[in-house]
C-alpha cells in the first residue's frame, strides 16, 4: 500500500518524499525524492525517484510523505472537472460526453464531444454556473456502490471504460437532494466545493472532429492568473495614461487615431509615388510609332501598380505601359495597353505572358490590362526589355 496516487483517469501521479528516521533527530538517515509513480502490472506499484540523502536499506521502516500542497491543487482541479462536465451537459445538452482529460496541479484540461465552437455567452454561463456551485460549498462524498446501482442512480460512466461489480462514486451535493454531479471515479477530490476556490476558463478549441477542449485554472492557479492579468491591465492603463476602468475606451481612441494616421500616411506615400512616377513618364520611348513606357518602380502593392499604369495612360494618351516591382520580395509585372493599340494587334495578356518567362513565372489578363508574377526579381529589367521587343515585333514600322 502507498499514500501516493498513481496516474490514472487523467489525474497525474503524486510526488513527495520517502524517508527513514532511526532516532528522535529531525534529519532522516536516508531520503528519496519521489518524482513519479507507475503501475506496470496489476497489484505492482513502482515509486520512481532519486536518493537525496543516505543509503536506503531493505527492511527499514520509513515514512511516505505526499506533497500535499501539490495534491490539494490536483484535487481542486479534479473536482472542478466533474462540475465542469455537469454544466457542459446542462448548458449544451445531454449529448456531451467526456472524451479525455488532464488533471495536473497547475491546470485542468477537459475534452468533450460537441459539434461546434462554444460561443462567448455559453462559456460565460458555464463558468458562472460552475463558480456558483463552488460558492454553494456542496459536500463531495466518496461512495462505494454496485455498478448497476450507481448507473441507475444517474452516475456518469466513461464510454469504453471497464468497471468492476463494485465502483467508486464521487457524489457532489447534499445527501437529501439531487446531486449536482455524480461520476464513477478513482481519483482524489476535495471534501467541499468551496475548497476549489474558483474556476477560470482560459481557452476553448477543437482537437478533432466533434471534439472540443477546455483548459482552465482553479485555486492558486486561478488566483495567480487573475493577479497576472490585473498587473498587465494596470501596466497597460499606465502606458496609455488612463485608469483601468477607462482602458477599453482609451484603446478604441488609440485605434481610431492610428487608423486615421495610417490612412494619411498611405495618401502621403501615394502622392509621393505619383510625383516620382510622373517624372519618369517623360522617359517613354517610341517604338514603330507606339509610345512605350517600361520601368521598374517602387510599389507597396499591386493596387499601386495599377494606379501608376492609370497615371501613365492618362498622361501619354495612346501607349503601352509596362511596370515591374518587387512585391513582398517577389517579382510582379503589369502591362497596360490603351484601346486604340489593342485594335492594332497589341494584347496586354499575351505580352505579359511572354515577358514573364524572364522572371520565371507567368500570368494573364484582359487585352487592356494584365499581370504576372515570378520567382527571380533580379530579372525584372530583362522582362521589361522583352516588352519593348514584343511591341516592335507586333507593330510594323510606320
């Protein structure tokens, strides 16, 4: 026999100390720090640890001391999973079944069957309901019952789990009332729900088809989480020169100001880009009577490239405009052809497809406007030169 819990049912093993004392002194003759527990065979329990003092001897009488602060944290989380399970079924429906769990000292993780993401309202109701059960300080009792009687009385059993004729039942609630939770369970639990402290759900998400996962804190973990969040809230409020109560409104004000500044910055950049680009429009060449502007430019996105082609066509009137730029580190090519030149056989889609071969890519579009991407930014100059060659090949000399 051992007071150390062996990992089972999602609850991790206890840790602690095994020590031997030969006299009245406070220091042990030998001591083993227990770091894990195993049950490799039915009836065989193995304590895993490291000798921290002395030399253990077979036959010595020893003390086995569980780390009870850690055990208490685990018990809080374990009982909280039972309350959480009950409230998930109450709020979401009786289709909810446990699909796995982890009960550790620092957190709990609970997997359950449900077909969709929980809404924030559902999470809020579930959290509030569980905390109401905690505050009500219901007794948590350990009962031994026959499997048939336990299930007949409404005890939850895990699907696929094998149970003996006599089972251990964890019943939460007053003896003369309907239980708020009742499950078959071999784990350790608090004796009153108020000992849990509180429950805070910190995440909810999918872990597979039809299976959701909730992670939460209780007890000291919940307290540390709240204190950490309050500290961050106060720090953020101080940075923004606002009180914590005004932080949400202050953040909205800052976001609005930032969006306004971003719009103004975009406008300034585009105005500057237009001035810089219009100075290059005069560099357009005439090939067989067709004005051709082929230039590598600085652009932040494809939309700005299209705007530049509009500026060029507006100033040149009849023209072929070919622009190359590195967008997010990748070469991009745009070709625009005015309608009168389309009638003379020039097609922006065909031009851009041929020219894009130089940058290791391809593209297409309408006869008047087409785009292409590629792989080699260093070859943009070659692609633009290819545009000029294509114009000369398609349009005969005047």
